[in-house]
C-alpha cells in the first residue's frame, strides 16, 4: 500500500470516529453503561492522538534507514527497508471495543498492511456498529459472531495475529498460530500492582488511584489491581480513597451518571463471588466501588480494590516479584531514589510514577506486556515496526573486488582480513 493510500485509510478511520461519534457513545452506553466523558477521552481521544501521530510521522517511518557499513565490506551501502507483513487478523476485547480494535488497526495500516478485525460479541452494540459502518470508511473487513466465528478465523493462515484479552484465549491463539508459524502479538493484561510509600502526597495519590481503578467500572487491563501501602500511611490512604470515591460518584454511585456498568451477568456473578458483602444490583449490572483488605487469588477486572499494608519498599518489591509479571506497575512516591529502585528491581510491561493509566496516551511510548502479561509492543513507531518486516539491504560496488576472500587462501590474506575486521 502506497503512503498516499495509507494516509487516506487513516483519515477514513478518523472520519468514522467523527461522523459516528453519537452512535459510538450510545453503543458504549448500551454495552457498558459508559459515561460520555470516558468514551470521549479514553477511546476516541486516544484514537485521534494515535492517528495524528501516525500521519505526522509516516514519511519518516517508511523512509529507508541507513546503516553504517564496516570497512571490510566497502565499497558498499547498507540500509533497512520497512515492508508490510501482509494480511493481519485483529481479535479485539469487549472492554474498550473501539480503542482496542481501531488502535492496532492504525498501526497496521500505517505499516501498509490489510486487516480483518473481529470485535468481541460480548459488546454487541459496539460490534454491530463497527460491522455496519466501518467498511464504509476504510477497506477493512469486520467479522462478527461468537467463539465459532473466532475459531474459523484462527483456522486460516495469516501474516500476523494480534490478540487482546485473557491468558486462556491467548494460549489458544498462540497454539493456532504455531500451526502456520504465524507471528503473534498478545496483550493479556495482568494484575497491575500499585505501591504507595510514606513520602507520597496522599490526597492526590488517592484521587489518581481511584480514577484509574474505577474508569469503566474497573474493567480496564491496566487498572490498578491492588494497592500495597506503607504501614505508616495505610489507614490515611484508605480514608482518602474512600473520600475520593464519594467525591467522584456521591454516596450512592448507582445514581451517578459517571459510573459505568459491568459488561454482563457472568462477570457480575464472578465479582459477587469475590466480594459477596459488596453493594450490587445483578439485574442492572451495577457493582459498587469496593475496598478490600486482602488480595484475591482470582482475577478481579472490576471495581474491587484491595489495599494492604507493607512494612517497607523491599517487602513490596518482593511480593510483586513473586507474582506473574504485570502489564503495568504504579508507584507513588516523591523519593527519586525509590523511584529508580522500582524501575530497576521489578519486571512489568510499563512503570508509571505518581499516576495511573495515563502512560497509554503517549504515542511515543511502546505499549505491551512482558512474561505472563503478553509480548509484543505497539503504539506509534513501535506499532509501525511491529507490523513491518525490517528488511536488511546491502549493495556493493563492482568497481573494486578485493581478492583476499577468494581461494587459494594465504597467511597474508588472513592477516589483512583480520586487520580490516579489527578496523570496523
């Protein structure tokens, strides 16, 4: 796909967002009870940023990148050309059905590929809107349906598979891809820890943790999953978190227009099993923001926030490192040395200091997991390169042809060759 066509397709995604914005708001209200602000900022706003960044940088990304050629290979030139991988399958989740479908698609198109996208059937209004409207704006096929439709897609050969979702289905995707030796990007989420030390600004910290946790009613792959608070600030932070939640949603969040709903009944039942004492309404898919004093073994993916005390930072690091590597790690502290300690002594897809979730909105940063939270990064140039083949090219002049490398080999030729290689 030529650059002009890529830009046309990217602008097509932007036109879809702009012209179908009211329908997108309504689809997400139906699927998730999502307030307009969260959809506008977290889904559509981030997509606009990603598209603008790609359009601005596409010429430089696609330009051949020169590479230094060692003396032994002179006279010659070396460079890297970025070639599209081909046809890519995107299997998207239900929790951010537009951002996590169209975000990878922006990178895929920027790299010159074609794509088939499979939105989640668990967000049916959003999936139907994508299927009905998106093909009017760009040359992309949208396939709807349940697990059987996904299975049929995975039985086909692709040039790359991109999956966002849980680890169980991620394993299935990886097994299917292995049959065709298809490269895969897996964004699997994970239990994202949040550490608060004794130097943190507690009021601001509580607001930022509560916000990151409770957007989309906690159904966010990088939401803080549990909080490890220094025992000196544990009680004060707990009180500030409760104060922040009340400030955000009032004394009865069920009545708030700014609080989303759980995606479906099975997920409601899963959350009820984790916290049966919580305030909830099964029929309305409402589950109240709830603080816990222990960390459940099972995945939360909802508005439950465990907060437990730890005696010091090494204890917090030890606990985190004993668990599977998370997609993101959050650390609240004014201690620069402690901040460095966190980045160097823990393993996670990303580290965000004194904030939550916001690192996703920076297109110059890669987004992806490590270990159990997935592999392969995208966003910005990282996404362009993820969906490209970096083809090495070396072109050598025929005007000079050193005989040293040709038989019969001599001791003098070996000495000269070693000298050339040593003089890189």
